[in-house]
């Protein structure tokens, strides 16, 4: 007979040790976790709104240039103390105050507040427009209500600040002394940047004075401590004996040494001068012996020779040597030891072979050549000696042609409209026959017979061959120049054409494997002098990671040596704190056991812009404040400025931003879910559910 088994109270085999409440709780917890994970799979978005409160901002823009100190350090110290108080009062009134100067950082105290009394007034230039424009850019879109410009109103760089448009009110505080000082100033120097060795050049000095009417002074020009000249000037004031006196004088001196030359112009100090810093200015000239030596070698006297001579002598960069082979021996033979940068051969090689020895001598050196053909030219030797064209012509037969510009020729910047005058010029006499261009040659002018344009070159060149060469295949250049003058009263078009062709074939190609050069020829004292380095192998591929030695010598012979290694990421080298002067440098490196060198020069100028004008210009500050809706204040009126800025309503700006974020990106949700899962797992483990 079947009997049911007895049931034991407290047995947990069926329920895993859970009571009904715990079971339902754990099930609910698992349901919440799984449901929330399923919800996250839908990638829900949460919209958030963020509101920021931005206090009104005031910027103290302080002119920390050298001219501000001209009124005296005690007055400046009192002014800075007043500005420190101004900053504290504005901060206490709830305004956010920032400090801006010309590049120098402002020290702060232990509480993080700016210490205005420690501002160094050493900036060497004043660009008020740049300062205000920088503030406008930095605070664009922010709650900037006012800018307090603290300055003497003197600017020596950039535009006048009154030309700018500013979206804020400018309150200006005037520093400095508006009373002109008794002083003599060397206002400016006018001189060439380049002079040629042996030439005279002018150095013009402009001197102004105040308080020295009826008196005189002496201006001296020196080079390397040696006096080159001195002149006296008399100061005659304006009407009534008031105001500045302006004087101008000119020194004439001669360039006697190559390279950058340092000259000093100085007004000798006079008793009672406010400052003598503005009595002196430095002049740097690059004296070059850069005239290209040109040999014009002609078979016989010819009008074209005179025309070429006139064209070349228009350019001071050319030193012309004219030789006529049929003249006297002294006139016919160039100096044996002289080298030339360009050879012009007129009717050479010739039929008689007179110029053959000289021709072979100069062609062996790969010197650039301009051939001009004539009725005595020998075309056989010509064809074998030039890389431009081959001419097969009948003996003693010529053709009369004019020139037509080739618009496809782009190596020179020539105006086709101006060159249209060539069709009106007399015809040239050219060999009659076939013309064939060599590989790499380009045509500047085509031949035109009557009204028919041919495919024969009249003027062509080749700058790709080892010896750059140009050929003018006819004679009669002199008649072109005469006719152009008759038509236009000028000799410009033909001369410009010939000059540019000569310049193109005579320009020197830089084949150095080491090239070290400063990024500018002139630097200002205090800024870094930066050198760029280029190093190449035998096939002119760029090389890096080779140690370079750089030696820099000043005018006194003091040499500074540096070692650096240019890399692909940085091929520059910087040198700081070089004093004023003219410098020469030599860089050297060893590549494949061969020494390579590069030399050059540069200048470090000591600008005295802040010393040229020390009279404060409060009129500019008043105008600037009026234009922007602000007011002008003196240093003693800072309390009034505080009242003006704080009494006006300056509500804080509320900025709201709305963002849409994915809920799954909230990291804390991961830890919440992990905690819930851990709790459920732990309870089931504890009660024996697993």
C-alpha cells in the first residue's frame, strides 16, 4: 500500500534556502538589471542644459615700454601704486580684472593677484594698436565691458590706435610728461642698403632740437672708431623762437671695404640735454664687389658693338671690357690673368680664324656666352661650339628679317604688347639657310620675312647645358635702337630684352653642398638669430644628422663657436643675446671625408625707437577714449574711474549650453549595474542558489 513520504520542516532543497520574499526580491533585481541593459541597447540620448555665470570683465592694458620711464621713476612708482589700488577696488566690486602688457608676464602675490609694482618697463617698442587688437581677439564673445589703457600715448610701431574699431569702451589713464624736454634728437638716417666697392654714397642725417634755438651743434660720421667727417648745424626755431628746429645734412663717403660695414652718425652732446641716448644712430651698408665682369670680343669695329656697350653700361652691376681683335695689340688682347663672368662674341668664330685661340680658351671654362652672328661669322666652328642651334647656310648669302616674340617663352617676364614694336623696326641681316634647334633650347624671337612668320629662330638660348648660351643670329642691333628712339623718344624695349637675356644666361647657379644662412639679413637686439641649414650629397639629395660647426665673428674680432646637428624635424639653429653689430659667420661640416663650408654675414641692430620721442601724447588718449565711449583720466583720478566703472549696471552674463549625450557613455551606470549584479550573485551564493 502506497504511503507518502514525510515532509521535513526546514528543508531548503526545493527553494535553495530562500524564503518567498527573498526569491521575489532577487527575481525583481535580476529583472531590473536585464531590463536596464536591454534599454541601453536602444542607445538612448539624454538632453542636458548647462548654465554658466560670467562676471563682467575689465582689462588693464599697461604700456610697459621704455618711454614711460622718461618722466622719472618716482612718478611711475606712485602711478603703479595707484593702479594696484585700482585693481583691488574693481575686484572688490565684483569685476573680473585681467592684466595685459607688451609680452612681459606680470608677477603675482601669494593670493594669486597681479603685482603691478613689479612690472619691468623695458619693452623696446610700442604698438598700441597691436595691444588693443590682441585684447579684442582674446576676449571675443566674452563679457568684456571696459578696457583701461594705461599709457603715455606714444607709439612707434603699427598703426595709430585711433584707426581701430573696438567692441568695448576704452578708459584711458595718461602717464608721462606732456611738456617737451630740452633735447637734441637724431631723428632719422637715410642711406642706401647696398653700395658698390669704390663708389661714393650719401648718408643723410635728420636732426631736431627743442630749447636750443640760436645755438649750434656738431654731427660726426665714424666707421670703426675712425672719424670720416663732421658738419656743424645751427638751430633756428620756429616763428617767435618757439617749438622744434629741424635740420638736414648729408655726408658723402666712399665704400672702401667689402662686406657689411658699420657706420655711426652722432650729434655731439650739448649741455643741459634731457637724454643723449637719441643722439646716435647706427648705419649698416652691404658693400659688394658684385659687378659681373663681361668681355665683349668683336672681330672688327661695328655699330652693334657700340650698341651693346651702351646697353650694358646702363646696368651698374656690369664691368665691361671691350676688345677688338683687328685693333692694336693692346686693344685686342684681354689680360691673361683676368676671369670673366660672361663672354659676348660678335662675329666670332670668324672666317679668318683670328678669334679661334681666344674662343677655345674661354669655352674651356664653361663661361656663359652670347653669340652674335654677322657676315664674317664662320658657321662651321659656330655649330660645333654652341648648344643652341645649328645653321646650314649658303656662303655669302643673307636674309633680311624682323623679330617676332615667342609667346610660349616663359623664362623671362617680358611684355608681349611692348615687344610688338619689333615689327616696326628695321630688318636684321641673318644667314640664309636652314636653322635647327638643339635639345633644351628655347626661342625668344622668331624670324619674320616681310609679313610671313617663319619657324627659324632669331634669338634663342639654352640654360640646361653645362655652358649657358644665347645666340642672336643676325647683325643690326644698332638700327633697332635708333628706330625705337625715333618712334618713342626712348630706348627701352630692345635694351630690356637684351639685358634680361644676358642676366638669364649669366646668373650663377648655387652648387654648394652646405648652405647655412640666417632667415633674415637683419635682426633686432634681444631677439633670436635663427640659421637655416641645408646639406646635400653628391647627387644633391638632402642630408641630415651631420654635426655642423658654426663660428661667428663680430667687428672686434671676437669669435663665438657653436656645434649643432640639423635633423629632418628641425634644420634650424638659434642663438640668443647677440649684442648689436655686424657679424660674419662660417659653417663647416664633413661629408664623406670632405670638408664643406658656407660663409655669410648678418646684422644685429639696436633700435632706439623709445628714445626718439619721450613727450607724452595725452591728446591721442583723449581722442581714443572719446571714439569708444570712454573717458580720459589722470593717475590722480583713479577713484573717479572706479566709481564710473562700478556705478554703471554691469549684469553678469548667463550662458546656457544644451548638450545631447548618449546614456551609455555615463561611466557611473556601469558601476551601478555591476554592483546590482554582484549583490544578486552574492545572495544566491550565500543561500546556496548556485
